[in-house]
């Protein structure tokens, strides 16, 4: 294929570096410096998509982020598939593979298009709601069909081979956009010594200065751009970010910049380079110099390929050396539209006509066109376009002065390209992100940034200032203002001389009338990407949608990946006309981050795979791994779940581990329990206030179990606290509750009782804990210590500072299994040493490592609760049958006391924790099962409670369960039923939750 | 993402380091036993949800671990002031 639309000279492309790319399976040539869109236009590719709803052929209409049609799928392999790439923003590289995302069997011959053509009125706004929502059960089927037919790209099915990155940045001045205003602001701020970041979404800085033929200081504008960029790059404190879209403007001048580092180089990033990087910037001041998007006009069949916005035509000619057609008709409401015709004529191709909707406009550009002898048709409009896959001609007719009616006769002109300009819409997206409401300007004919609480300045096109001289001046002013605000002296900058241009007033016109009423005229598209027409918006208004937000949702205007950058203002204008309101009365929708679609990879950065969430390991983790332990996540901790041996089922492992503890000795890694060191002369008083039980008399060397309740009286954590010294305690918490408990203690101390002298520090990671439990645990401990660990000297609920395996250790004689137990706490870096010594010495006792699952079974056999499993924020200590752990003698009204004495907490028939023994001892009731009194009773059955813990107990030879039953503590021996999903019913008897060793003799041996 | 001045550290830090702990100036009744169920319920559960100025309790969780108060505009997200526990706000809603 030849590049038939490529000019032989001019543009910012490198003709000495030809590149090959693929579109829909065919190979084409382009040049370095091309975008995918410019290369496609150079090759005469007209149809790049089929439209969403009507499947109409669509071509490239714009040249930047606002492009609604040329949204392609990229990727040479399955793993490198990227959806939603705007061809206008993708730089061409050698070997680029692209494809259109919709159209079946292809965009050129599309089956769905037939439906669109046959049934122009078959798909009104709200079509999907009206047609496919019923029956609801079929929505999933409809949705997949619609999606397939519509086609909006697809995610890769394989893992992305590239890496993504993020970086935090700080600066004095963040400048968004590197056109004339942005560059002037950056130059000023940089010269003044500010720390500056300037970002632009394009591959090179310059913005509009690169798209035209304008001169600065009598030389091509690009030379001024080059000099400024050169100077900026010399400053150490200036960061230049091309190919970087400022995608979000968040609170307190926090901005997110999406930098595409290597997207322009290849399908996969070169070795050791990241594909994209997210900059997270905190800026003292922000200068928005985001420019403006040109609005196309809304006229009949304005979506036929060959219909473009006027500025884009100029850009393709001047920047890329591509003329996207042969015979041009321009339609414009303003002077800027003339530029496309001038550039087209300069490129040596035929300008058929300039159709100006204004009656008599005289500006420098209009005069230039007149002097060139171009055919100017004033007070008229292109009311309709002919053609399907490419424009073949236009119908031109006179307009009434207000632009609301066609007057006079229709003239048909032959043309293949229609360039329209309905004026410019300032790019106010970022300004909207922070909650600022845009303000309509009649003179600009567009929305301007509204009042803001951010430290934000604006300059240039975003203010509706489209003349280079003014944009430069505003950029300079913003730079100086930012310097002053950050406390720096004004900078000395001389702005370049510009060619002053006289500009005639634009006409406020958006929707070109047709001979027929809008509803009967050929389709006049407002939003190309979502196929919203002027008629559709009128219908929405007629059906009663008056708020612009509702019109938007009903018609889907602005819902595409382009967020309606091109069509929204036109849509509001059409709605305003239909509602007989002005545009400011109709209002505008606002924009949310992100400005353009962004890859998930760039959002997640390095925080994926193994780095997705931190994992916490105990000092003995490696040993567990070597022993083949399976792990359970508890918070961020990896805890051994059970230690299967070859050939064992999980239940067999649990049975073996449980019996080992009951018959000899087992070992558990309990390092993950939260540990909080508490010191100060009021530490004891403080404990009494946060625990439900008494702490005043706990002697040094003793441990005590405590329940922690909220102010509502409900249990939320529990654990053992040891008295290390008169003013020194160490509290243990549940593994998952540690952080919460710690903050709980701090908030009460800092905000309620600052007069108490007490200090907290988290020491969870400082200690490793090996729990040895079982009848032989004392013998095992004795092998590794010289200390006296006999029952006379080391009593139940004592703790001792002794040496174990040569290491100083705090040993707590407490028990969560009901067996004689010792929790051996050593400095974490000795943890593995002590563990291995215990394993070594324990061999002769058959010392068996066990995990959290066996721990759960052993404690459930004893009826010990697990906070968070047997509590759910709705049970107080009495509900748990743990009234023994509540002291009402304490003088201070501890946290939870008032709460658990509320009338609802003291009423009859509360759900209470009981044991449940199944009639069939082999049956294990699934956790969560609901209890009823009569499974055959009238439905709905009244739920009496639920199962919170349930296991097979190998020790006892039957299943055990703990659960809640209304008034359960008074219903011992009664029968309840648990209906299962499969229709069967499990029968169980209410009993004490202490199934094993009810007198607690085993822990006292 | 908010940019928060910690009055204890005396510097601006990112919101990542902080944790909001709800409405500020909720004092625990000095004599809870003297509260009716209704009064206790008020203390426990009822919180303001204003559009505009709001006084909040924050903690510099990944920093100095100290609590402090913040007066924040819930609409614009402007932080009007931060002040230590025990102090009263100087910026209040009209």
C-alpha cells in the first residue's frame, strides 16, 4: 500500500525512518513521528469502527484524547492485548498490531449495520432498558450478546508481561499541559527558582504550537518551543514529563500522572524498563493549561467517515504531513474554522467551499481565505452529508439569522471531507475533579472552570483564550503568581512576539437544522461513541427527563471511554433547546477522574503478585514450610493450619494432632498473638477500666484472662495479661484484633483519661512464642531449663522469667487446650533456636506440631471461645456464660458495664452460648447452621440461634459444637433441630459447652 | 487524598499515615450509671453528618500514634484547622 494521503514534505515526521504496522491483519507503512491515526489516514483508511448501537461505519474525526471513534485494540500477542487505545494518542512503532474492536465479520462489511439501516427508529434512547430488562432472568444472556455485538475491546486472557511503577513527587508548581500557556508558565516558574513539574499527554511539548503555521519572533513557533524545552531541561528542579497524562486532580493539590514510558517503543517494554509509571504528585500550586477541544457541529449524517473537526484537519496536515482527503468543505461558526481551509489549500488540494453560519464575519483569517480566492458561503450551513463509508457530497442551505431554521434552496456540492468547527470547549475536566462546578460564558460559548478551593491557577485555552499571544501572557502571569505564592521573587522572562490576529465574534450554534424536523431528518450525531443523536436527546426530554444528569443517563451520552469530550456540550445545547432553556439553566454534567482510560497495571504498579499485600511470618515460618504445613491467613499473618503427613486426609491429620496433645505433648507456634507492653503507675487502674474483670489484686508473677468489651457491653477481644512488675504488664490479644485493641487503648488514654500515667507499646513482633501443651509438657520443658518447673513452684496461671535452651524466656503457665501448658516467649531472633531445641528434645515424647485447626478443636472441647468466631459484636459476657469474668465490685464504671446493663442486655430469652451434641455422634453440624424448635412447623420457621463452632472430636469420639440458642443456658437437655439445604435435619441436644474435663483437672497436674 | 498537618509532629504528611476515628468532642459521661438507656444510646450511636464544617477525631496511626482534632469541610474537603485533644476549635459552623 502506498501512503496516498502523505505530503512529500512538511510535518514533524521522520521520512527517513519508515515503520510497518498492521491494522485488521493488513500491513501498512508509516513514519516515525506518526500517531497510529495519522498513519491510518495517510494510508487512506476510512472506516475504523462500527458504531455502538447502529453499527454505522465510523472514521477518525479528531487528533487527540477527544477522539470517539478510532478506539482500537492493540497487541501482537494474547498477553499484550490492550483495549481502548485511541489511535490518535498512540505513537506508531515498528511492528505495531492493531485491530478495530467491533464490527462482525469486519468493520467494512458488518451484519449489525443492516439492522441499523433498516430500523433507524428501532433503537430509541433507553432502548436497552426498555427492551432487554425483562424478563430479568435473561439479562445475563442479553448482556453478553449486546457486548459481543457492540464490541468495546477486550482484556488479555494471559498475564501482562510488563511491569508498572509508581513514584511520589513533590513540587512548588505543577503545570498541566505544555502548549504556549503551559510552557510560558513553566519557563517563568523555573527561572524564578521553583521546583516545577510540567506534564503533557503528547510525545513532545508544544501543544497547539506544533499543529499550525504560526510564527513566534518571526520564526516557526516550534523553534521557540525547542529553546524553552532546552532551557527547562537544564534546571535540576524541573521535571519534564512528555507522554504523561494528568489523569486526576484530587484533594489538596494531589495529582495523578499516567506516564507511558515505553508504549511508543514496542509491544512489550524493553528489558529492565517499565511500561507505564504513575506519578503521585503533591503540588503547592497547580497551573492548569489544558487547552480546549474543538466542537464539531451536529448535522445530518455527520458521522460518515470524512467528517472531521476542523482543527484536526489542520493538525494532520501541519504536524504529520497528511491530507485526509481531496475535496474539502468547511463548515464553521467562527474564524478558526477557516484555518483548515487555508492549510488544505496550502497542501495543494481542493477547497470546495467554506460554509460560514455567520452572515458577515470579518477577521484576519476570513480575509486571508477571501484573498486566496476560496469559495466562502456565508449565512449558510451543511445540513446533510451524502455517503456511507466515505463522504461523497454535501447539501448546503441558507440559515435564518438565529440559526434555528433552514431558509432558501439547497445546493449540493461534491466533496469527500467535511471539516466543522462549532467553536471550542475548554478542557475543564481536571478543574471539575476537585468538585468545582463549571460556569457558562456567553462570550466564549463554552464552560469555564468555576470557583475552586484548590491552590489552582488557569491559563490559556482553558480560560477560553485561544490566541497565542494571550495564552503566552496568561501562562507568564500564572508563573509569576505561583512564584509569589511560594515565596520566590518574580522571574525575568521576555515573551516572544506573536502575529496579532483580528478575530470576529463567533456564533453560538451547535445543532444545524434540517429541512425536516429533527425526529425525521437523517441521524444527527451528538455523541459518536455511544450513538446518541439530537433526536434521541429530544425524545428523552419529551419523555420527561429534564435534569441534564438524567438525560445523560437515559441516552448514555458521555458514557463512552471518551467521556463525551467531543459531544457533551452539543448534547446540552440540544437538550436546552428542547427544554426551552438556556445552556446555563440546563446546566452541565461534570467530569470525574480519570481523564483518559488507564491500564489497571498502572494503578496497581508494583503492588501485585507477591507484593499485593504484605505477609507476616513468624520466626519459625521456615520450619513450618519445611515440615509441609498448610497455612491459614489470619489478618496478614501466615499461620500453620495443620501439618499433614504423607497419605493423610485433613481429618486424619487433625485426629492425630489432637490425640498427641491429649496423650503426650504438642507444640504450637503462638507468636502471632498480639502483645502490648503496658507500663506506668496507673497501668493497673487502666486495665481495670478496659477489661470487664478485676485487676486490682493481680500479683507480680501472675497471669489473668480478661474480656474486652465495647461501650455497648459487647465482647470484642480477649486474652491473657501478665503482671511483670507492680507497674508493668504485658497484654495478649487475638491475632486479628491486635491493631484494633492497641488503638482502642490509645484512644481511651489520649482522649478520655489523659490523667492516667500509662504507656503502651506494641511488642508483637519482638517475641516468639512456642506453646507446648499436653501431659508431658512439663517433662519436656524440664529438659531445656534448670529452673524449677514443678507444680509446687510453677503454679497454673503463673509466669516465670527463666532460661530455656540457653535463652532468657518468659514462660506463662496458661492453657488454651485444657492440658498442662507452657507458653515459652523468647526474643524473636531466638525463636527458631528454641523451637528447634524443643523439637529435638521432644522427639522422645512424640512431640507433635499442630496448627490453628487443631488448636480450634482442642479449645472447643473445653468450651473456650474464640473472639470473632463465637462472638459477633452482639454478645456480652453473660450471653457467653462468662459472668465469672465480669466484676461489678470495681469502683470505676469500666468500658462495657453500662452497656451490658441496658434493658435489652438484661432481658429474658437472649441468645446464649451453649454446647450442642448431635443425636447421631458422627454428624458434624455445619458452622452457621440455624437452629429451630420444630422443623415441621409452619414456615417461616422461627430461628432460635446458630452454630458458631463445630468439629469432629477424635478425643471424645463424637462431634462437638458451640452455638447460640435463645435462652439456651436454661434449656440444658432440650432438643433443637438444624435443617440443612438438602432437606435433611440434624437433631442436637443442648448441653454445656465444656465437653472435656469439665472440672479442669488436667491443666493443674 | 488529604494532606494533613499533624499538630504533634508539626508537619504535613499524607493521608495514608492517618486514620479517621469519627466525630470529635464526644465525651464519655463521667457517671455512666447515672445515664438513662436513651442518654447512653445518644452517647454511643448518634453522630452528626453535616454538609460543611465538621469536627473529627484523627489519629496519626502510621506516625506518632497521637490523636488530634480536625475541623474539615465535608463538601470541599478543606481542612480549616487541626488542634490537640482537650483544645476547642476556633473555626465553628455558624
